[in-house]
C-alpha cells in the first residue's frame, strides 16, 4: 500500500497533463469538443477513468478518459490530428525532464540530510520521473487505442480497407500483447530498457548522481 501511495503523485500528474494537452491542442486547432466537455482543465477528476486508473496501479498499464475531437472542425486536419496525437506523450516527456531538473537541484541542496521523510520524497520523485517517461514511450506505440496509432492510421486513410482493418484489429493485437506480457514471462513490449535509458540518461545530464 505504501508503494502505491508513492506512485500516485506521478500517475495523477502524468495522466492529467497528458489528457489536458490533447484537449488544449485540439481546442487551439479549432475544435471546441474538448472545451465543451470540460477537458481543457488540469482538474484530474475530469480526465481519470476509475477502471483504467485501477488497472494502472494493479497491472502496470491503464488508461484515462480519451479526449474526443471532431476532425471536420480542425483548421488543418492532416497536420492537426498529428499535433493532437503527440501532444499527450510529449507533455509527459516534458514533465519527466522538469522533474529530473527539480530532483537534481533538490538532491544537491539537501545533500547530507537523511531520514525517512527524505527517502519518501526521493522515491516519489523517482517514480514520477519514470512513470512519465513510461507514458511517453508507451503511448507512442503505433497500435490502437494508443496515441502513436493516430500517426500511423492517418497515413492509411487513402486506403480504406487497410485503415479499417488496422483500426479494428490493432486494438485486439495490442491487448493480446499486454495480456501475454502481464501474465507470462514473455515480454512482448520491451519498453523498460528505453524508459530506463531515458530516465537515467537525463538525470545524469542534469547533474544527478
């Protein structure tokens, strides 16, 4: 339970800013759907899906409420769809970078101080950094319903059968990969090495040791 509580700040921050970024960019690109649904906000209760949140805590993967938009209302649909898609993952990368800088400064400032409170703060920082790198990498996987799929699907719209097939069966492929990875020893989504590389690499870059 204590470990879950240390995860919470990073998960709530990451999911909230992720969905807010989708909503904000969609609104800026000309579609008011997200604004009308109250999604252009940093209020986590507007974005977090209870089932997806619980799955994230229990199984290590989950989801928030998807941000809806009407492509017909976008000023430049071809490019705006891709802007909306990448806004969420890249907001998580920015959060991870900012937290890394803050954690490095904090660690240098309080170097030599010890105690259970300090240890808890350190762990909350580390979890939040790695969770946000995880959200960045995970959501760029080009399979529905993840954000990376929008980048790929948008290129398939000229081929309706291919587009519909990928959209229909891509989600099943994705959930199949998740189930196998979670319930067996076979890792079909080996994203942890990438997350670790980014997490450790950026912390080292900003002077954390």
